[in-house]
């Protein structure tokens, strides 16, 4: 009898399958996020000038500790009459190209919250961390709170087989845009990751409070503070304050309204007022966080954008398809303009950054269309979280509208502001429909949702491995591992494909269209001792002609022109002579699969090689 009681207690203390599944997802994410972030910048608690840079957030940290808001003071005589004019920008501003200039002072434009919460305490302890140290805690913390929120949601819905929580957790991990953010150590990305981390913490505190129908004063203050800090990282996340409304509604019968208004409203309000005062002190306006005064000239638009920005912005953030590539990871982002079916406003940027639409990169979001129906007709299926889920989704939609309205262009990194919010609603709708339906409908809902979730994970991971080209050995290992897929794609096309052109001074071209599976770099300038790496995928062994337009580069001249060496996959080296500049053909042999060629001047004279193509 004693043994039986002990076994029962052990079973009660063991985590349920949902918790175990989400726990394994978090451990996988911890390993992957840390590994991925290290490739952007090694982990270091003592990053200094010797490391090659002083990150903007480290500079702002140092400024705060010296009780000032600016990070650099540049005398007027060095700035000249028009320092914000790109044509007359002085060289002294080159290190601060993405900062803002007001008068003689240079300011950091990114939200100060992560500096105050993480970097200032570390600095006081004697540390100057690298960007990876800054990003990993916010990325993992945000995902941890997102998975904890999903766990609360799953308990409210109930009835899901173990694989569905696991797949939902993987979707939150991969499709949140956070893995993509870890590709770079730029401060742009650090601010977005910090905003994500604070927002997810606030959401978990909010939904768990609503389920319990009770909360301590400290818990309510923390909920409000998290949304305030999210705003202090990314001003567009001010819309997350909407989530405080259902928290208030769930507790108003058990606590005094004055107490609720104070604990839920004051911390967030103080954060917003401090941020407004911070911007007022720097730029003379509580609504200007530096965009108008950016040194790079990208902030020439008004503080508030234009209504005409919304249609192209929404298209970019919702519909832009990825580009199919012949090399691993087989997907890449593209600018949204080629896919936009309407004409752009005259003041809209024609050179937008890479963007992937939510519905094409994370198509599980399509289940959002069922959430209003469930909320209106069957709110009991969402349990006590019906209202807060709707608030989270509305906050995500408004955030996307704000981004579209304010900026004359789209960029993938901003999608992290709203994607995580919208995924909660989409996953909730999928889980409810897959448990509250029966028969063929249930099987269809589960199967279609699983397919869409798996694609969302694949697309998210594909974006997260961008940038590995700088780590040649690892990149080649991954490309070789994907060689069978690359070869099959070339076989479908029916001819060899110039898959990649890599060089120190590469000439990037405009977008070549979705039908082209090959390189988006047309050529490069190579000096003495330098080379162009060419990757060609062929469906079979054959002879082809590599054509290129060749011009000598006088500024790199050290010898005679007229010779180019091409080293092939068999370690053979062929030297080709040409007697004139212009289009030159070089016969080469390609094997089936992925071939790598090294293209370099055989003489001491540099040259420009452009419009590289493969002929028969």
C-alpha cells in the first residue's frame, strides 16, 4: 500500500507530456540560438576597441553612466554647413552613419530599455559585453515566456495529442523571426530582440493572471512594466498595452478599480513618459526618436508617415514570397517591390530591404481568420483566454499597420514586432478546431495545420542560416549536404545553373526575378592575389562555356593584362589568354552536382569581371 501511494505521488509530480514537449523545444532552441548567435559575434564579456568595434548600445551604456544622452560631440567646424546632406556629409560622421545628429551631438536612435536593464548593470560589474551576450538572454527569455504562454493556452483548450503542442512550440521558435535576427550583431537587431523578450514576458504574465483570476500587486506591476520596457525597446510595441485591458476586466470584481488602474497603468505610463522626455531632451519632440535626424539620410520622411504607405507596406509584410534558390538552404528573402501588383507612391522607397510575407513564410497564420468566429460563436472553446487572445491579435495587427504607415519601405527584422503576437491567435484557432471538430473535418484540420506549421518552421530555419557564407568550411559542408536537392533542381531546369558568385568586391545587381534560381551577383572587381569563387550546379557532366565581360582595372594595375586562371573541382588549373577587353568565353568542364571554380587574374593586373553567364 505504501509503495502504491509512492508511485501515485511520483506520477503526480512528473511533468505532463505537454510540458515535456515544450521543455524539449526550449532546450533545442537554447542550443540553436546560442550556436547561431555566436556566428554573428563570439560571446564576450570584455568587448573593447581591440575587438574592432564599440557597439552602439555599449556607447549608450557608457553615456548613461556619465549622465549624458549623447554618445559623441563633434564641433561645428568639423561638421560643415550641411552634415545631413549625403553629398556633403563630412568624413568625421562615417562611424556614426546610422545614428542621429542634432546640433553638434550624435545620438543613438534605438530604444534605450535594453541598455538600462542589461548593459548598465553589467557595466557597473566591470563588463562590456558583445552583441551576442545582449541578444541571447532576450531571445531565449522571450521564447521561454512564449512557450509558457502556449502551455497555459493548451491547458485551457485541452484535448490535443502530444505532437501538436510540440509542433506549435517549434513554430513559435522558428517562425517568430527571432532566428533571423540572430544572424546579425547590429544594434538594429538587438533592439528588436529586446522588444520581443519584454513583450513575451508581459503576455505570459497577463494570460496566467487571467487564468488564475488573481494576482499580487507585484505581478500586476511587472506585467505593466514589461509592456513599458517593450515600448522602450521598440516604440511600435506601445500597442501591447491593449493586453492590459482584459487583465483589468478579469480582476475588477476581486480588486478595487483604483488599485487595478494604478498597478496596471502607472508602470507602463511612467515608461512611456520617460521615453517621451528622453526624445524631447534629445530632439525637441516627444514623438521623434531620431528618424528625421538620421545621418544616413534615410529618415527624411515625416514623423508620421502617409496613408499611401499602408497598401505596399501590408503587401510586403503579408504577401511577399520568398525566392527559391538552387543552393542550401534553398530559400532566401527578396525585396517586395517585384511582387507588388500596384504602383508605389511617389515618396515610397524603390530600394527596400529584404522582406518575407507572414502568409508565405509562416502560413500557419491563415488560421487567424477563424479566431473572430470562435470568439463570437464559441468563446467557451477558448476558455478564459478568449478576450486576451483577441487583444493580442489586435495589438499585432495594429503594430503591422503602424509599421506600414510610418516607414516608406519594409524590412524583415520589423516583423518580429507582430509575428509572435499573431502566431498565438493562429495556433489557438488551429488547436481549438482540431479538438472541437470530429471525423474527416478533424483529420483535415490537423493535417493541413501540421503541413502549414512545418513549412513555417522550414522557412524560419532557412532564413536563420543566411550569413554562413562568411564561414567557408561550414557553408561548403552545408551546401554539399544539400547537393542531391540542388542537382535535382538543376535537372528540372534542364541546364547548369550559376548558383553563387562570391568575391571581396562583389557587384550586387537588382532583383532578377523569382524564376531565376541562380546567383543575384553578376560579377566583381578582383585585384592582384584576389579571386572570384563561382559555384555551378549541373544536372550532368558536360562541357560548358563560361562567358564574362572583362575589363582591366587601371587603379589595380601592377602588370600585364590578358590572362585569367580558372581552378576547377578536379584541382586542375587552366589559364586563358585574351587579346581584347569585352565579352570573353572560357570553356570549362562541370561535373554532376555542385562544382566550385576559382576565377582569378593570372597576371599581376586587376580587372573587373561582370555579367557572368553559362553558355552551352
